[in-house]
């Protein structure tokens, strides 16, 4: 399979042994809301090069207060819980769309189908450990350079690759610690997998969500559970409003350029940091430049969530988009807008009304001056809401509610999650800040 095919939404990926044969489900969260039907040409005008969703060639976009690595972590989480491989032009029937990921925050992209189902991910010399590349800074690869990972999207660009490496290292570190503690060899893998997954879920619920949707909403969801999203009575599912709109907020957080380490940068993600190739030590990501690490200088900041995307995402390389750079769908903004249109998502104003939230004004949305006369596509609404109400630092009441409900809901519905097994559990690994464990402690372990 070509790298272009791997990068596109309809690429194939290994599945868990215990996953349903027909795949996971998507469904609407707001079944009773009418879809927003917009003129295709007008929709493309919003997302095209030079359109309202384009930051512009100068990349002049204000920083948020959020560290630059968080949208990368958000993408890693997205790959863990959802994989819609339907081509953009074949999404008219929601019943035919399958999720090729188990909707659980369980590091499926790291573990694949486990040592028996995905033996190529594991170290033959130490069966409890995951395999790394020869010098320890890359994922393992076959002789043609194709990454041996549980989800090929986790090699799409350098940052995703290095987060994958970070979680492989986390698992292997836990194996070493458990072995030192006398855990029987037969139990090492499962104990380390559970510990790694629980630390990951802790970061999602206790660090990522408060930053993304606010501490107040996070606390309410953790204390009282999800209200709109309740999969406990059926198989967990992924709402289209989450997958095709609200959780695509991170595209507007991507900076035009990043300092990767002392010698690499500032460069854009695409094409300079495109994946699907071997990572050498000189390209290793210095995570203290992307996430705030106590005792070190502040990291770079993410771009403000404002409904605009940087040039590198408005003109995606063909290896990522599968189309020529002059094609409308070389723009990630157009792809995001088209996904919502094709699946029949309601407008942002419609969802706001269903949630009892006062809709944004036309001035706050700012599309009328660009000739847009319809209600607002949900994806753009979520981004404009973040900008208008929270200075682009975090999601507003519509976007935050959808994202928070789904992420807390799928963790609570997972019988193996720490919130299902032991809500009093706390991380056991050391942290840079003794009062707080976070993503920096996974990617930049304390010495």
C-alpha cells in the first residue's frame, strides 16, 4: 500500500481480536435536529486557499495560552477511539459507516491486537515489552520503511510518531518497574498495559479536558457523568457531531511553524515534518518545547482557536490528502466542512438551541461579510465559539459539551478503565510536580 493510501481516511488498519466483526458504530447525538444543507460552492469558498478559514501566506495568527503540544495529543486520542475510513464522497448513509477502532481510551493504536494478534509490535527478546526502532527514537519498521504500529495514522507526521514512541517507552518503563517489584513474568504484560492505560486516561480526564473544555465543566462531568452521551445501555458509539465537527477543533490550533529541537526548526508540519519515513536521532522531538515541563522554560504556544488554519493545512501535500495541491480537497478546512455536510450534521445554532445555550451572533461568527447567508456549519461554529467566548484558548459551551461528554462517557462506559474499576486510583509514576501528574511526565520522564 502506498503512503498516500495509508494517509487517506479509507486506508486499512489492523483490528482488535475482540472487536465486533462489523466494526464499531457511529450515530448522531442530536437525532431530532434537521441537517444544515449548504450550497457546495459556497461551502468550498469558506475552506479554500484564500478563504475565510485560511490564515494566509504570512501565517499571522495570534498564539493562545495553551502549550503547542496539546492538539497533537488530541490527535493521538482521536486515533485511539475513532477511525472512519469512508471516502468523502460516500457518506450519505450513516448506517453503512463503521468505526475501525474500539470506542475506548485504551491505547489500541499502541497495543494493536496484543502479543498474539499483533506479534510484530512486540520485542522477541522480552515478550512483555513493545518493540522500538534500532536506536530507540523511532517506531519499528519493515524493510521498506513502513511503520509497524497499531494504527498507521500514528506515523503521519513527526509529532504523532514521537508520541507513539513516548507511549511505547511508558509501557516498557512500567514493565521494568513491575519486574523490579516482583510481578510474575506471566502477568507482566497485562499489568503494564493496564497501568499505562490508566495513566493515559488520567491525563485525558485530569489535564487534557480541563485545559480544553474548562475545569468547571470537567468537574461536573466527572462528578455526575455524561448527560447527553449515555452508552451504558448499548455498545459505546462515536457521535458524528463529535467525530466530524467538534473534535476537529485541533486543526485550528496548529501553528504554521514549530521549533522541534535545538537544531530543527522553526518549520511547518507539512511538508517538513511529514511522516511515513525513518526518524533519525537528529529529528527527535524535544517535548519540553511543546509541553510545559516544571523547572524548564515555557514551551511554544498553540495557535488560537479562531476558525482559521495555517498554510500547511490549507495546502496539504498529496501524500496526505491523496489529491493534487490545487484540488479543493487539498484544504483540510474543506475536508472538515464536507464531512459535516455529507453526513447531514445540524448547524451550530441548532445544537446551541438544543443545549439551551444562547447562539452566537452573526457578528461573533463573522461569515456574513464573506457572503455566507445560511446558519453556521457546526465545525466552524465550534471554532468561532472558542474564539468569541474564550479568546481561542478553549472550547465554548457547544464544542466543550460535545467533546467532554463523549470523552468522559466512553471512559466511564469502559469496564476496564480506572473510573470503572477504582475511582480512588491515582498515578503511581513519578512526576515533575509532586502534586500533579501529566503528559510531560509520560513524554519527559523525571530523572
